[in-house]
C-alpha cells in the first residue's frame, strides 16, 4: 500500500522516520477511528461526518494556538489563523492557510475543508493498521469494500480514555476532552451505546464538554472558549444537515 503523503516522513538515510507511527495521529483521525463500529464495519454519522471532522481539524489548530475565533454579530463566529509558521501536517496546513489573512465564518470553513477529509483520514488509518480494508459482496454477488478493525489496539485505548471521562467522571486532558466533545457533537453517541451507555449522566457530561467545561487541568479558558465555539458550530451544522436529509 502506498504511504499517504501526509504521514510520509521518510528521508534518504533509511532511518526509522519513515514509519507511520512516528507521525502523531491527528485529532480528526482519532475521531474517525472512534466513530468506526467494529461490529458492523460502519462509521457513525456518515451523512454529516465532514462537519465534525472539519471541527476536529480546527480544534487541533486551536490546541496548537494556530487559530483564534471572534464573535461577529449576525455573521456568527469567525476564524482567523494565528502566527507566521504554517503547520507541518498537510491537512492542518491547508486549513490554516485557508483562514490566513482573512477571517472565515466557522460553518463556511467547515464546509470548505470538511468534504475531502474522510478519504484522507481513512487512508491514514488503514496505512497505520488501525483499520483494514477488504472486499466482500452484497446479496452474494455485488462487490463491495469492507472495513474492519486492525490489531494496533489504538481504538481501544482511545475509547478507554473517553469512557473514563464520560462514564466515570474523570477529569480529562485537553485532547481527550476535545475528542469526547466532538463525539458528542457528531450526534453519533447513540450508535456507540454498547461502549458508551446512552444514559443521563453520560449525556450531561458530554454536553458539558461540548460547552467548554473541561476542568482546570484540560486547557486554558481562552483555548477552551475557542474550541467550544468550533464544536458548537460543528454540532449545529451536523444537526441541520441531518434534519434536512430526513425531511
């Protein structure tokens, strides 16, 4: 399998920099992996997935202090890139450059950067071995591509961290808080009920994370507010799109 460009860290010396695990997985990759259902090989929230994946990209830029947001009245929430040094990762860099020098409306930006993300991120997950791709048949004769869980154990690790926060009430680090908030914003938590019970306490904790209530150790209040604005906009966009598709 050809290595995706965005995790291609190989150099001419043949050192171990060419191993995919050397590249830190993006928050959006972690989100896509969590939304994958190992039982049936589907990904939760397919119809509106690009909004929350785009939200995860913007959230990561916020965690890295590479974007900021501001309220703009009727225009809603605007995003602007921060700093002069572009992110090294191709996906993050593309989003950062899109908002460089020009304030962008969050929902418009999600629509601009989101549609191509599923394919890019899926290729990375497959290359890393977190997911595997195979061939099957529908009705016994129509070819179809199938996805199954790989043997890296990374999804289990991510899920355990999110479960500790949402089920046990553990105080999260910033990345886990953002991941749990984005899972909630995706609207797909009911599909994960076997791993994350769809119960009142769990729902309340998830909604609190969406609202930026991450606890003292997770992130500064400014960063939490930035990510809260992004997450809320991603959730609203996904909800509106889902309702439109169902009507």
